[in-house]
C-alpha cells in the first residue's frame, strides 16, 4: 500500500450515498435505512 510507504497515519474512506436512495432526512448518517435506486447502489 502506498500509505505504508509514505508513513501516512490516517486515511479517509469515502463511499457513495447511492445505497440510501431518496433521503428521508438530511444529513444522512450511518443509521439511515438503505433503499438503493439502481444496481450500483445495490452492490455497494
């Protein structure tokens, strides 16, 4: 991994909101129910 070779202490993981579908509330949090609207959201 490149992180190890550069002595990085932290990484930021970014994911897609496609797994949530139409939001019930905003901002979304990890407890929001999932309702993907497309195949991409279903596979993530």
